[in-house]
C-alpha cells in the first residue's frame, strides 16, 4: 500500500494489516492506514471494494453479522478495539455512525435526539441537549415547533440531519458516515456537507462516498479502495492509495487511482 | 395515409376477449356480494330468532345468573357465562402474551443458528394444527392431574384470596384458561415474529450504533416499531379465545353459576351454546340465540378495538 504525505494532526485510528472475512469469503485484504483527528477522511472506490466494510469495522458494527471475522488490528487511541476484553457497546458510544438511508426511530423528533443520552443514562438537561444537538445539525429552526412529532414526518434531508443530531448528541469523538447523502436531493446534500465542515472542529469524521465531487468538497484526506477479482470468481477489496485529497485527485501515484478519479471506470 | 403512431382501435380486440373480461368482472362481483350477503344472513337470522328472548328478558339476561329451562318457569341469565368467557380469555392472554412475545423475540434474533430456529418456529406453528378436541382431551387427562397439586397449594395457602377460594375439583376456569393460552400461542407468536423480522435492519444498526445494548434495542426500538403487528396478533388470539368451544367445554366444568374462584367450575358462552342446543326448545332456543348475539358482539368489539389500537399506534410510531 502507498501512504503518501503523512496525515496531519494526531492519529485517531490505526488500521494495521486488516483482513476481513464473511464466513470463508475474504471481503477485504491487507488494509493499513492512519486516520487523523479533527479531519474529514473520505473512502472512495467502486462498488464491492470494501470501503463500507472497513468503515463499519471502525465501530465494530460488523459484529452484528454472525459470520464476520477480522484479522489484524484496529487501534483507537492506541487501544485495539478488537481486543477480547473490549466491549463493542462501549466502542460504539465513542464512535457514532450515520447511515446511507436516513433511519430515524419510530419516535418523536425529541425522543430520537435523546435516545443515545438515555442509553448512557445522561444526567444533564435533556431539553438543552436536544436544542444544542439540533442546532449543531442545522435543523433546530426547522423543527423547534414540532419536537413532539414523529421523526418520519420530516423530509428525507431533514431526517438525515436528525440522524446526525442523534449521533452527535452523545458527544462521540468520531462520526462515521456511510454514504450519508446518497438518498438526498442536492440541496439537502449541500446542507449536510456544510455541516461536515462545521463538525470537523469538534469531531473526527470518516465518510464513505460514491460521489467523487463530494470527496473533493468535504475531505482533507482521501483513501481510494479498489476491488480485484479472485480466482474463485469473487471480489476482494483492498486499499490502493491514501493521501491528501488534493493529491489523490490532482497527482495520484497509482495508475488505478488516476483511472478512477478521471472517470475511466467505477 | 394513416399515421403509424395512431393507437389501434378499441374494436381491434376480439368480441370474445371483451366478453370474457366483462364476465370475469361480473363473476368476481357476484362472489364478493355473496360473501357479504351470507354474513348478513347469518347475523340477521340469529338476531331475529333471539327477539322473543330479548323481549322476555331484556337486559336482565345480561346481568342475571339464573338458567332455568323448566317449562312454565323459564328464566335465563348469562352473566356467569359472560364473565367466564371474558376472564378465561383474559387469563389466556396474560399467559400467552409474554410467552409468545418472548418466543417471537428469540426467533427473530440470531441467538442460535437459523436451522434450529426454523425448527422451533415450525414446531410453534404446528401447535395450531392440533384439533381443539385433542387439546380438550389432553387437558382432561394430562393437564388437570398435573396442576392439581398446584391448585391445592394455591387454595391451602392463598385461599383467603377469593380467586383461590374454593377446593379444586378438576375442571374449572384455571385449566380451561391454560389450554386456551396454549391454543392462541401459535398465531400470536407467528404474527409477532413476522412483524419483528420485517423491520428494516437499519433500525437495529442505528440503535446499536448509538451504543445501545441488544436488549435495549429490542425493548426501546424493535418492539415499539413492530407494536401494531404484535397487538394485531394479540387481538386475533383474543378473538379465538373468546369463541373457542370444544376445549373450553371439555375443561371449564360447565357450571352456570358465578364464582370468584378460578379453581371452581365455570362456563363460557360458546360452551353454553354447545351444551344446551340438543335439548333446547321454545324460548330456550331464543335465549341461546340471544347469547350467540352477545358473543358475536364481544368478538366484534374486540376486532374494532384491535383496529383502533393498531391505527393509534401506527399514527404514533409511523
């Protein structure tokens, strides 16, 4: 793997020689990378390249899949989150996640935002938490008069910002975003992207995106993943290149990266 | 010249084809109307035949406890049977809801591999395939002897509570309710399991992603999201319990008098009808029809309630 300019800032995650399997099927091979603090890191690549799989390993959400198995090491502040004595529930409380499809709970807007706080038995003022989180997610002005209404009453873009508010309400250090704008219209996408710029000051953001323009707009660092065919007919993903976004899109060192960012495949 | 873009004329379809279309619509219409007419016919005839009893006994029929078919001194009241129907069904629900919901949760999660899970689901659903008369037989010869020591203990130690105030004699409200619970379990479990399994996986991921445990996720997100299905299944179970006849008749003891004690013999409306119709004549037939109307009303109310609750919950959560 090629790691160009060293990431700026201190590292949050170190991914070391990670192989990922689903049953006997190898989905991702040999990924190593360092994800910096208070930056936006984008994962790009064609379908099946393992970018979402890697993302979901960062907060152990892949543990929900029974056949999932990981070799190698992922450290979060120098602690291996796959150590047997680490509780995945604790990991997820520090590392939040926003999903591809907006997935509010079938509850009121208010109850959606305070869900995580109730999980950790938060003792502070919930009303204040709701306002603060919704303001940060740039949704407060649109929903402040209807907090008791169902989260489903909002538009798709508003639902996604509600999900972001719900995620940041528990004050995670890292927010993982799995194609957060792929189900949104362009205006909502813009709002979420602006939000990422603002959230960067307080959070480390890792985003998977299919949209290369989005990566150039929001990301400081970009990782390009690619899929290669295996002799058995499957696909195994791997990391091709990880560098400053401007280098990945301006002067990539690998031919495959060049071909992908210039739109020759993918 | 005709432009090539013109639609083919309507007449270009053969007359036979159009005739078949029309016939098909008419046939389905007739079938649909027939079903409605059949329902109306059943209800009307029963209501009509109940009229003499309604005129003779009025609302005393509902509040009264006498059941005296002796000619000349006829007096009928179904309060004990109404009470027995409601209480046996409610006890059955109290037992079956936690059991069914627990089974549904277990079967919709991945605690065990999918193969044995499939076997368990199949077994639960097979419970519905047992004929009710077999449940009745099993209740008489297996369940009643089995719970007899428990019933005696309840009476000996908690006899001061009216619910356990009589000596257990065998058949009674308790064994009937237990068997009803087993009988309504499969439908409730199956519907609850399907509602839970139909939830989008994103809900679980969202909750787990926020650091919730599996149990928190189940109770705070998954069950509320599936609640309309779970309540719907429960109401179907309740409807079945209210109308269940054979097993109830065989187990409840058919005593037409009101008793607080669950250990005493009691009766349900369905079981009353099944027991009394062979010898009934005159006003007694009418009284049975009146009781049937009440039973239908009860199940109707349950169905309407189910609809209302499900819609309320949907409005709240969706």
